C-alpha cells in the first residue's frame, strides 16, 4: 500500500510540476506579450510619436494658399491703368503624356510640334507647356482630355491704355513681380502676400468649421496716380504727331500742375507693356526721366532770374548784344540773329546767347550755380521711378568764363524733361519749388514740401517776359493756342557726340512753357530728339505744345478768351482814350517809361531815344499786365 | 430626502437629449461651414468677374479708342480754336 501510495504521490507531484510549468510558460508568454506591447507602446507613443502625429494631422488637416491679387493702379479719376486678372496656364506631368497625343496637343496650343516635343523630352514630373493663355486655348486643350495635361490658374497684369502708359507704368514679369516703371518701384506695395489657411477635413474630404489662418493674407495695395488718362492720351498723340511730321528720332512730354502733380508723362517711340517681350529693352526706357539733353535757350529764363535776384540788373535794364558775336577767352559766342541793344524781355524774346552770357559773366558763378541747383538741375527728383538720371551740372570749381557763358544759354549742362518741367513750375508757382509727384494715394506719397527759390516779383517778371517771347515778335509764337495766353521759351541745342564735341547735324528741339500765363494751370515741357525737317524749338516743339495746350485747357475747364479779338474791347479802349497827363507816357524819359512798363507788367516796344513823343495805345487806361505798349521817342 | 425612481429615469433621457442636440448642432455647423465655403468661392468668383469687367470697361473707354471712333466712324472733329469758350 505504501509502495502504491508512494507511487501515486510521485505521480501527483509530477502532475503538479507539469501544471505549474504550463502556468509559468503561459505567464511567461503573457509577460512577454505585455512586454512587447509595452515596447510597442513606447515605440508608438514616444519614439515614433512625432512622425505618426504628423501623419494623422496630414490626414485630418489641409492647408491651402489664399492668393493676394496685385493691387490696381488707377489715374486721378479712378480710371484703371493696370489690373490683374486670373488666366489659365497649361502644364503637364511630362512622363504621363502619351507620345501619340503630342501632335494634337501642339495644335491646340498653337505651337510647333517639335518645340513641344523638346519641352517634354527627357523630363519627368511637372512642366509648364504654355503660360497665361487665352480662355479659348485653355478650353481647346481641355476638350482633348489628354492624360497628364492639367490646367492651372495664374495672375496676369493688363494695362488697358497700352503704349500710352507703357513707359510710365512699366510691366510685370511672369512671376507677378514688377520689372520696369512704377510696377517695379511700387512692387512691394502692389504685390501683397499670400495667406495660408488650415482647415480640418471629414472622412469624405469636406472642410469642417474652425479653420485657422497660419499666415494672414496681405492684399496688394491699390494705388492712385496723379496722372490723368485723358491728358496722357492727348500728350502721347500730340507727341507722336509732332515726331511723325518732323521725321524725328524720338521725344518726350511732361505735363505738370504747378503744385507738382504730374498729369502726363509720355515718351516716343512707345511700346506695348502687354506684350513687352516683342520690343527691345532700349525701347522700354522712360525718356522723360532717363534721357538727358542740353536745354539750350530754355535755360535763359533762369539766367535772367539769377541776374534779377542779384540786384545788379532790373527788368528794364538794357544790354548790348555785340551785334551777333562776342569773344569769351578763346571762344567766340554767336547769336542766330545779330542784335544790338536789347532789354531783358527782348533778350528772352530774341533768345540772345550773348545777352544771357553777359548776364551770367556779370553776376558770377555762385548765383548762377545756386539757381540751377535750387531749381533741381543736377539731382534726381525722387519721383518714384527707377532709372532716373540726375542730369549733368559741372561742379562749381570747373566753371571758367567759357563754361559760365555757355551754361547761361543752356550748353554744357544736361537735364531731363522732368527736371525742365519742374524748373518751369517754379516760375508758375511764383518762385516756389515743389517736388514733382506721381502718386496721389495719401499714405504712400511723401509729404509735399515747397521752398522759395526766387521772390514772387522776379517770377512774375520772368513769366511776363516769357509771354512776350511767345508773342509775334518772339521765337515761341507757334506755341500759343487761340484764345489763351502762354508764357514759354524755345530751345534748340546741338547734340554732343561721343568725342565731346557737337554734332553739326543732330539737334534737340525744346519748348517749355506755362499756360495760361495769367493764371498758370499747366506746365508743359516738350523735347523732340533729332528732328529732320526743321531743327528749331519754335518750329518743332512749340506746335506740339500748342496742340497739347489747345486740347487740355478746355478739358480742364479753362475757358478761352476772345477779348482781344472782339470789336467791343477796341471800343472800350477808344472810349477811354484820355490825353490827360498821368494816363500817358508823353514827355517821360526812356528810363522812366521802362520803369512804368515794368511796374505794370507791360511789354514795351521802343522806337528812338530821348523822350516819349507818342505812344500806342493812346491811353494807359485799360492796359493790363502782358499787354503791349509801343512808344516813339525823339531827342 | 430620496428621489423617486421616475426622477432618476429622466437623467438618461436628459443625457440622451443633450447628446442628440450636440449631434444636431454639429450637423448645423457642418452645413453652415459648407454654405460659407460655397459663398466664399462665389464671392471670389464675383470679384474676379468684376476685375475682368472693370478691365473691359477701361479698355473700351480708353481715350485713344474713343478718339478713333469719334473721328473715323462718327466723323466728328476736335473743336476749332475758340469754339469752346465755356467748357
């Protein structure tokens, strides 16, 4: 029994051991499983946490770019000068396109099949096939339904006025950034910045509420210019017409208000900014600010102003013009027409180089240099256009007698059309210099500043003299539109050649002036480069000025006056004819009558010398500033 | 104080009601979101259309084109000097 018991006891023990082993094995496996789970949990929750979170976020969230369209450029009346719109572009995944479909795709894209094959050959992935195409072309491509071809949208810039504003506005490249003109200089403001928005998506890919802006979009800023589209168009057409008539090489026009607002800035030859690649880069330049020219006689008013400000010369002073030739050091200065004695107004009307040179030599270098510097010559206007030239003004230490005499009548100095217009705006402003400006949007434009260059009386005298220069006796008579008074100056300058001397057959014809002379509203500078039919500013540039003024002044609401041509006005003078002393200059000396004419702003025409014997008109009553007084004197 | 059994029965009903309201609100939010997205897309499309139309107006009314039509097609001419005295 004991043996059996013993045997049975050993069997139980073995059974228990077996069961325990099994339990231990299962427990071990469980422990291993738990350990593996723990390791995996650590791996997932710790080691791979970031990667897996990112993957999950990508499934749940979606980011998209909110485009910020480029700002619009408008003229002073809000008319659109530049606008961006979305246009289709055609792209492809190069390796997905079947070679058999390239032929029909090329036909739809209106490009040679060989060039399309070249674009796709050996490429993989995304390839642009045709950018910024017409909607019709995009539809034609879409109808082909070719695998691997896709349609994208891009922004394209349009300039509806085309060549008329081409030089001024410039153009925008395929990447949406300005490359020339105002589009380039104002690019940062016009461009804006695209925003990025993140949204949650549901299982079907639909956006759920509660999206957030990762980066707020900054829309491009709209910019309003001082330019008037109608005046710009008038200026461009008048310039083109004048250049065609003269078979000239080119030219430019700047039109300003006296307060510095540029109303038009046109250059010829023009180019269309909507397809700028078809033109040479040299045609893109804005001649009104990049090209410099010798201003010639248009500089004389400022020589005269410097002389009047010196106190050494008066408006009624006379100057001897050496009968057409004068030696300065080793250089001989000539006048086109020999003149003897001229008063200052006569100097400007006859455009005497010798008279201007004598004034400059008399007052000296410093006042002349200061005047040219103050009116803006030799420095950039910072109007907001790139490529602006500062012009050329010799440093003062290089001004010898010959240089001083030459600069007095506009040789040996170079200015831009914009600088010339700005200088004449000083005269129109009664002696105040105002910085020219193109941008009207208040928060962009710099604060308008003005500084006095010359006393108001001097500016008024110069304007009166310039009005005389556009009378029948002056060189600028062709600049005057019927019914308006114009004050201006012609200029004719030889073009310098590459060797530093002057070309005998290449000229620049210039006219700069103010209209109306009695109430300045416009300052216009016209520059014609290498005219062929005539070389003179009075024959070439002055008619362009007249054409512009005749169209722009009525457009601005400035009425023409026919006062002088109506019989009742003549009657009024006749009625007022009064021989009573005090209304007549009879008996006055030449000096006295010059003073009187200067004080009243009259243009004086003198015959003889000594004392006044008679005058025309018979009475001073009814005469106004700018009218003509003719006197006959005898000893 | 002991609450009657019927009062306790309201608790799951109330919770169920809140849950249903939450589901309904989520649905409304979803629908509104879809609607907002549609309207935004429509607004963008309209803004683009306005830009295109503005550009077309600017192109059709550019002074050079009006001058051409006035002179060539309508046989009009610029006013002679002094013809416009009260602009």
